């Protein structure tokens, strides 16, 4: 049975990697996948990830107060929910309670990252397995044997500071073209955007800073954010880079699509980030792949 471990952020990653090593000791039928350890350098990240998501029998979302609304966690959770039975997706709560889960994650049976919650998680995994299934007595004995190995790894010195604006790095890959969104120019208001073949350049990297239900999308290269020129409401208005001024034309919502990609909607106009022949523009809602984006994380330095 393959178990997919989803994480976002340092604390969540620590727990996912601890579970990766620990779960096969407890249940020998289990094999685990976690992206930080199991995608070889040189392999196309997003293709491998989609293959692993589709092949998984059980999903564990390692959640904190800081990451439970992050787009990457919601993407992986949504993708797992499409291929798994409802009872085979478990939010694993590191520093929060089930009542604090946002929709749609609160629809799933959560487990706390403590002894009782982890015991319930192991029992659910065992019940899902079609091979080498253990009796209840065997589950209890093997859990008691291995729990002391996991317990200290769940007791991190890192403390949650509540909702955080700290963002992780992402690539925005247009579904139609397969090209990445890139910031052009210097740290200067009005600099343009373009799409290009992914090269690993810093200009292709973006961070997401959450403000209530929206995000400010900031270039790691220029530290300028995506901005609809002049707060325009017109279709085909230019989208460029601008210093953050807390305008609604700089705030974007991420609308997940059936294939796991996203439409990126401007708060002030309700129109979407799109690739056009004239460049990066806002466009009205359409069934166009030019308006859809894969949002994939950047790991490492």
C-alpha cells in the first residue's frame, strides 16, 4: 500500500519525513512517498508528483496553523481526494485542533500528531490495506513497540506563531504553453512580465503572501508584486510589476480547477491572469487553457 505524505513549510516537512521512515516499521505493507526525499534530481518534478498522487492508496496531510490554507497543501489534498476514498485521506494536525481546519479539509477525519491520534492513524492505514493486514492485537503491540521512536520527532522546539505571512517559493507554469511566468527588469514600478522556458532562474520564482482570502504574488527577483495597471477593470488590461500598496488590483484568489491547475483571479475586477499574444493580461472567465496555471513549489536554495 502506497502512502502519500503531503507537507508545506519546515515543521510540516520534519513530520512528513519522520513518518516516511517510521510507518514502514509499524506496518510492513506500507511504502511511503514524500516529495522532498523521493524525487531524484533531474526528473521532471510535476510529472513525477502527478504519477505518485494517482498511484497512492492513502494520503496524509501534515498540517500546521501556518500551512493549512497554503495553495500547495490544498492542491495536493484536492488531487488525493479525487483518487482516494473519503476515509483514505487524513489531515495530521501538528499544532492545531480539528475545529480549526478550513473548508474543505474539515470534511475529512483528522488525527492529532500525538500518541492517541497517531494510533488512530495507524489503525486506519491497517484497515485500508489489502495485504499483510494485522489483527487489532498485533497493531497495538507493534505501535507500542515503535511509538517511542517517533514521539521525540513530533516534539519540535519550533513554536507556531499563528497565522503567518511567510511565503514559500513557487513557479507559475501556464497550462496552454508550458512556459513559466517570469519577472523582467529591475526593482522598478511598471516593469513587465513574460513567459519563458523554465531555466531555474530567480526571475521565475514567486512567493505567495496571504491577506485574508487573497494572495499577493511577489517576484523573488525584483520584490515587486503582480499588479493590474491603473486598477483597470477593462478586459485585456496589462498586468505588470509594482511595489505593494495594498490595492485590490494587487490581490489575487486561487481558483482550483478539476485537473489541479489554478485560475488566478484579480480581486478588484474578477478577471483572470492570462497569456495572450500581446503579453500578460487580465481576461474575463473563459474555458481557455491560457488562463490556467500549474503552481509548483521550488525546493532547496
